[in-house]
């Protein structure tokens, strides 16, 4: 190198000032004057030995760096509005990559599933009561006066001139099933704040501080609480500790006692008609288990993977889940998944996590084009997803972070369109495109892609997947692709550091 520089570029002046003989380093490295052949051999042997040692140290440093690189946890943030499927995606990660933890928690999910089932029942009872209170409004004729206003007598209403009449059996069902409300309350107490859904403007009265970092609310903390309650001995000073055992027994007895009534309520044509008139698609709501009541209301019931994926416990604040992957490309490596609460009140807690994540999975439920946010009934859910997506794409702090979009709830979208709900009635720009799942999902995907392109601070790749994250086999395939893509970025980042 020096030779070529010497011949082609350096000036005579350079040689005058920095000639080899004058260079201090050259002088220091030069053999001592008058060195004998034996001294020279000793010196060269010494130099060789120190070179070998230096190479060994370099190798050691390289190995240490490689080990560090392999050990560095992969950090993944799950974002999206409430009920978009973030926690369900996290469950799929655990199911596919960390089966031991998944199996260890299986029996605890029973509490959540039974809680969801009981809430399905009390939701129907609430709908009946609400309908009884305001039947005329619901049929679009506010002037209509009905001949009954309470469920205790009967209620009637009119649609296409045909009255609905609730009979004594409905009153009886309502009375007999009302003790389930107490069990629901106790389960809410055992599972914590995550069990309390926000509806409309109403907030839970004991609303927690949702802005704390790693807020202790969600499935993880609910299960920690259950585990403690389950293992603690009953003592007089701590009578509450034995409550879980008592609660478990109460639940099992109640489910056996009320099984036939629950089935009757759900299969009753008059109740179904009332739900239809109230436009309450209870079968599309999160944590719907009424079709499985005979399977679930048994002592021997063990939750299946599908049941767990379909169960619902909302997340508040941000929850960190650490798994050492037992499968996949990153087997042996720790992943830290941050599952956030998607409701408006939880969103301020997201920001501190943007700084140091390898990737984001953004969940956009595309079935919800005709729905409103539960925490703010004025806001269309699809519009809210677009808005959130745009905010994430334009964030400077996330400029170099890989963002993967899951266009989720495709199964519900398909069912909805087959039921005759028309996208164009809610999304005017949809025009007269075909009202089927393939066309609609592509249309929504295009909109998300455009938002990313137009709002990212610098060009980035648009990664997207059509998902129904309650379908575990399909989701497992998607997650394998996602794992590879995140790992690639993660290693690139680790190399840069
Ligand atoms: N049918 C269907 N249900 C889904 C899908 N994704 C999620 N769900 C269900 O929707 C409900 C809500 O999902 P979660 O994963 O709890 O939603 P989240 O985004 O974590 O909601 P927050 O914790 O409130 O922010 C659960 O009962 C899920 O089982 C889907 O693709 N299809
Ligand atoms: Mg959640």
C-alpha cells in the first residue's frame, strides 16, 4: 500500500519530511544496529509468539461478541386499538414457541373462559332489561306506546307489525339465572381490573392507574393473583386467601345447576329475535362461549387451545412477557413481548417502549368497518385504526423500526359480508366494488399501504399479513415468517452496535 502510494501520489516534499528513516515508528521497529543472526532468530521468535497471542485475543473477543449478539433478547411491541387481537397474537407466540409455559397455565384459563361465558349470559339478561325499558325506540318509532314496560310482566314491540311477547318462562329464566351476577362479580374480584370491560362512556369505578410502566394488569398479573390465592392456606387472619377454592366450587356447582337454563336462554327464539332487533350480535363479541356451554359446564372440562385463544381479558397499561423460545429459528433466545392496552386511556403508556424495540406488530381488525369504539361511541373503529397506524408510521423514533401489519379478524369480516352487511354503506370510498372478503380485505390493505408510504419519515418496506389470530395453525405459519423477518433485523441492529 505504501509502495503504491509512494509511486503514484506522494510528492518529493513528503519524502523530505517523512522519509522512512526519519519515521519514529519505523525506527522503533527496526532491528537494533549490529544484531547477530542468533539475536535476530530470538527476536523473530518472540515477535511470532506475541503475534499469535494477539490473534488469540482477537478470536476471543469475536466469540464473546457473537455470544452477546446471540444472547441479546428480541424485543417486540404489539400495538393496535382495543380488541384488535394483540393479546390473542401474544398467546399464539406462546403456544407456538414456548409450549411449556402455555401448558403450565392451561388450567388457569378455565377461570377466564367461565367468566366470559357467565358474562355472555348476564349480557343477554341486560339486553332483555334494556329492551323492556325502551322497546319503542328500538323499533324506530318513538311515538309507539307499548303495553308493557318491564320484564316482570311481559314486553311487546312491533317490527313489520308483529309483536314480540315475552312469556312467564323468560321471567323465570331471568330470576333463576340472576345469581350468576354474584359469581361474575367474584370472578372480577379474583381476576382483577382486566376483567372489567369499558362500555360507552362508563369507566370502571375503581379505574386503575393505567399510565404506570409495566402496569400490573392483564392476563399475567391476573394469573399471578390466582396462583397466590390457590396456594395460600386458609387462615383466620387471611380469610380471603381461601376464597379461590370456595369460588372454584361455587362456579362448578353453579354451572351444573344452571346449565339447562343457560341453554334454554340462548336457544330461545324470542330472545334471539330480541337480540336481532337490538342489533346485538353477541356471537361476534369477544369471549363468546354460549355455543360451547355443554362442553364447558362440566367438572372435567379442560380448556382447549382454541378456547384459550378465543377467551377475552383486556390489557391495561403495558405488560411485559418474557419467553425463552423452545422452538423455531431463535430456539434458546429470549424474546420480550410488550402487550399494550389498546383503549384510548392506555395509549399514553406506549411511547416509552418505542425507543428500544426490534419490531412492531400492528393489529388492525378489518371486520370492524361498521363498528364504534367501546370507549367512545362517536368514533368508527376502522377510522381509529387508520389514525393509529398513521401516527405510528410517521413517528420519528420508529423511523428504522420494522412494522408488520396484521389485517386481523378476516374470519369475522367474511361472516359479516356473507350476512349481507355492505362495506359501501359504511365506507363511502368503497364505491360499487364487490362485497366479498377478497375484494374488501385488499381494499383495506391498499389504504394502510398508502398511509405508510405517505407518512413515513423515510422509505420503508410494507409488511402485511391477512390473519384470523384465533385460528392457531394458520397463525403459526404467519408467525414463522414473522420470526424470520424480525430476527434478520435484530441481527443487523446487533451488528451495528
Ligand atoms: N373471531 C376472531 N376473534 C378474534 C380475532 N382476534 C382476536 N379475537 C378475539 O377478540 C377478542 C379481543 O382480542 P384481544 O387479543 O383480547 O384484544 P386486544 O387487542 O389485546 O385488546 P385490549 O387488551 O383491550 O387492548 C378476544 O376474545 C379474541 O379471542 C380474530 O382474528 N377472529
Ligand atoms: Mg390485550
